[in-house]
C-alpha cells in the first residue's frame, strides 16, 4: 500500500496538537529566521528533528531530501560568487572567507526553518490547518475555496494513481514510444474521470445540504508544557549564547 502524506499526518504521533501546534511552529519559525544566532539555528534544528523523527520516523528524512538538494545548489553559488578575501582557490575558482561565513549561516538557518516546517507538515492535516485559519478570522470564502481545491486535488491524485497502476500492469511504459502514447491517453482519461468524480462530489455535497461552509474538525489544543519548554530553551540560547 502506497502511503500518502495525508495518511502519514493522520498516523503520526502528536506531541503538540490543535491550533497550538500551528501557532507555535509559525511563531518559532519567525523567531528563528530573525534571530541571527548560530546557536539558535542548531538548537532549533536538533529539537525539531527529534520531534519529527518521533512523530513520523524516517518519513522526515524523505521529506527533507528535495529542499536539501535545492539548498546545496544555492550554497555552491554563494561560495563561488560572494566577494571578499580569498580563503581557498582551485585554478580560476575562488572561495572567500565572507562566502564561507554566509554559506554556513544560510545553511544552518535553512535547515532550522526546514525542520520546523517539516514537523508542522508531518503532523498537521489540511482541514486542521484551515480550522486554525478560521480562528484567525481569515475570510470564510478563502477557507472554503482552499478546502474545495484540496478535495479536488485529492480526487485528481487518486485517479492518477489508479490509471498509472493500470497502465503499468499492461506494460504501458515498455518503450519510449509506448510511454509517450500511454502518457497522452492517461492525461485524456484523467481529465474526463476527474470531471466525473468532481460532479459526484458536488452531488454528494448537495445531498448533505452543503450551504457554502464545509465542516472541519476543531481539535483541542494540548502540549502546552512542551511548547513552553522549547520556547524557553530557544530564547535562552538566543539571549546567553
């Protein structure tokens, strides 16, 4: 069975829960990014990596892979193009001391931010996120539009997975020519089936007296002790180190 991100979010172990988790992560993300302290970056990365591993296991490593690849390419550019006193030189390539300092700070700040966002992503479902947005007085029509788009995307992904499995079982990707033909047919079929599923979703919502407001689960916040402890630790690192 192929596990989706939504399944991981639902099955993850919750140290923090409810709207507290989202407020906590967003506020700490802002604090870490603006702190300018390496000690805060390291502490935030260590703490939220441990929380993410506890919550979702090795899925945390998998979700970090793609942004880390982009980060590496950006760090290489920083090292090569930041001017300053030369620290290392290989033929025409020069790395300055300022470039090294900037690269280290950028890497640590990015990793700390990624660890916080990954923890929130791995433990927060989309309906839970929008439930918090409602509490923040976000306009109702924006919340409803986002929830409907999310549901339609889920339908699209579900249909795409079924069609892909069907094509693979019939050797639809056996050669380049067959691959192109299969992809074209799948795109056409996916469009038609998604329209049909969307119509069924619309009829189902009307049958349940949908009045322009989709109900979302509002969980009780818990984990205040953990949130306060982590916040105090990071503020202490910023203040004393």
